C-alpha cells in the first residue's frame, strides 16, 4: 500500500495551555472538504478538552469521531489505548479522511511517533506532520521552567549538575519533533515577545523549522495539513532527551481534581487560582464551574497566573457539578493546600 492510500494523521503537541484545543476547533470549522476525526489525550482522569470539542461536532467531524484517552499519557499507553482507538476510527462506516491527535501538554511526541511503526497500523496510517504550539508570551518569559533563575543558580553552584528541569525537556522535545511551530497568543506577547520567543525556538530546533504566529488558533489549514512528512520514517531527524530509553514516566507531574460548591463570583475564583500559581508553582488549571443564578457552565482555563473564564454552554440535563483539574510538578504538589485555597471560594 502506498503512502497516498494511507490515512494521514496530524499530531498536535505543545506546552500546557498553548492553545491546542482552540486550534483543533478552528480546523474542525474549516475542514477543507475532509471528514475529520479527533483523538484527545488528557493528563489525569477528567476530560475537559474532549468535552469542548464535542460541543463543536458537525457533519464534517461528528461526535462519534471525537475520542478521548484519559488513562494516562498517550505515549505510555500505546498497546492498551492508543492502537485500539486508532483501529476503532478506521473501522467506522465512514472512515475519516484525516485524523487529528491532541496530545497532553506533558506528552513527549517521539515515543508516540514510534507507535506508528506498529504492524497493526503502519500499512494504513501515516503521520502527515507534527505541529508544535508554543505560547509566545510564556516562551519569551522562560516559563517552561518553573523558576529559571533558581535553576541557573543551582547549576552554577554545582559543576556536577548537568540535567535540565522537566518542563524545559518537554518543551525541547516537542520543538525537536515538530515539522511546523505555531507561536500562539501572539497578541499577548507583542512584537518584542514574539521576537524573543522565535529566537528561543530557533536555538532549540535541531533543523530549520517554519515558525508561524497565530492568535485565537486561526491559521490557514493548508499550512499545517497535507505536509506529507511521514514522520514515522524520519525519527533520526527528531532528537529527544529520552532517546535510548525504553519509555518515560510522568512522576515529574501530578494532578489533583477539586470538586467545588456553586460559586457567586468568578473573579474571586480567578484570584485564588492566580494565588496558587504564585505560591505553589501550579502549572495548569482547567474545568467547569457552576455559578449561582447562571444557566451556563463557566469554563475555566489557567496557565500559571494567567486565568481565563467564559460561559460555554447550558448545563441542560447535566448535574451542575463544579470540578477543576490542577496540574503541578510532583515536588510542589500539596493537595491539602490546593484544596484549602480553592474550596474556600464563597458559595
């Protein structure tokens, strides 16, 4: 079977909160005449991004074509989850023309690419391209490391210390695997931030890469789909910090799921989440919250101290259940302290 007859897959990777779901929503709304399918990988047990995307389902990407993997990192659950999920999409009565995979922000893309060499799928699927999203403002500020100054000071004080922080390794592996890099939230970064972020990415990339600036996930699909990269055959050009390892672990990161009562003041909740970022090195918060007197769900998305919230859709017949997923580096997770800050939100 030739590559022309294989179903193309685009892997969308990127740091936490870089805008992967927003990009996929844009691609779903602009399918270029193709029937799409989406696989969403969440870090932790509660899916949020998949729920958002299912709310955008239409005839070009119906709800049954949007599948979630929430049992762990997609590259660590290949045999148990990933391969069967791909096979289920390929077995649909109307096979998708193109599959989009949204990885967890903590996933390393290279082990995932290796999975496409599995005999069960190699003859039927090819990796059309790897798209890495990088939050321009965060990259320019060096926030892919939890405390850049402290790390630099520690390295300078100890000549034997030659390892990098987990977040920087994740960021660098994602860039190294990419065919195209999208600098997202360009409107927040400003011209100087974009220039600084571009310089960081160019320094980390193992080869020249197209770097495009985007805002609100809007990019011409022709620039990132149909690349024909066959990335599964090009692994040597995509170096990783973890080359040679059989697998990788996510013990560097932990999630805490917080159930909240109904709230009255979204701004107060935002302030508390920002406080968590400052005091407890929280990387990411996302979920839905019930607000008193409001029939709509409040979607909460936070990256570090930057918190955004908006009403996304009515609760309808669903229970008005407020639940947030909090992601932090393992050494900084204090579930009791996190709950003390968030659960004290006034009802």
